[in-house]
C-alpha cells in the first residue's frame, strides 16, 4: 500500500528543532554549573555539576547496553521510523519537511544507497514517486555519484530500468559501515568516558580543596 504524503501529521513528539534546543539547553546548564561553581567556589553548583556528570554517564551506559541487548528491536524501530519519514519526504505541509528531506538525502548520498531496503521503497511508501510520467521514480539523492549533477537522474526512467541509481538499500549499507568501523566507535566511546571520569575526578578534587580551605579559615 502507498502512503500518501498528505496524510496526518508526524507522530506527536517528533520535532527535531525542539528536541535539539532542549538537549543543547541541558548541556549548557551542566556546563554553566561547573563554570560558575569553579569560578565562584560555589559548593552547591559544583555538587550539582558532579551529579549531572554521573547521571549523563549512567544514561550513556544504559543506552549502550540497551542497544546491544535489544539490537533487533532497535533495528526494527529505526527501520519503521525511516520508512515513515520516506512517506513524508517532499511534503511541504510538515514543519520538519526541510529537515526530513536533507537528512534522507544526506544518508543516501553518503552511503551510496536508495531507500531503506531498496529503490522500491520510494514508490511503495510515497505516492509522489509512484506511477509518474516515466514510471516509479526515486529522488536524485539515490543517483550514483557520477550522475548526481543531472537533475533528472532519478526521474528520467522507472527505477527498475534506471542504471544511474544505486540499487542497494541504506539499511544494509549503514549496518556494514557500523560493523567495519566498530573498533573506532569503541575507541571514541572509550575516550569520551575516560574524559568524563577525569573531569569528574578533577571536580571532586577541587570541591575537596575548597572544603578544606573553608574548614581551615573557619
């Protein structure tokens, strides 16, 4: 069945700009707690900063363990959500229309892929790409790198006969990329955790120093 791009709005809660602003604001708050606490020697803010760091680290561990333990569920959820976004691709009535388009185009261009499982996803999930003048078509971001300068690349022919587009799905391409770079992902994650632990230790040491000085002055 084809999902029309003019169907109901995105699932409540899906608002990338608002989510980004909220996360950024929380991180800014954490940073301010540490900065002001250190500059003003405010014990309450330093303790709050340390508490935030511990919570963030615990959340990272929970998310990492959850992704590994529930790999199939995470994969299934990501697949269904991406398929849903393909259905909204090009729908200018959505507040997130530009973000959806840019995100999907970026993924398809960088991973040299088309659709979630293949080019057929576009005609089966989005009515704007089905039964057009030249048949079932795909966005230009599905085109092979050498053909992307041609604005009609994805629509000049039915995807079944168009040899200028990528035939592989993004799901497989992205999974292969992650598996090939798992070592680097682990190293980066490890460095981030070590830095967070080091910052936590330094904040704790600084708090202890302030407490000792306050005790001596008292």
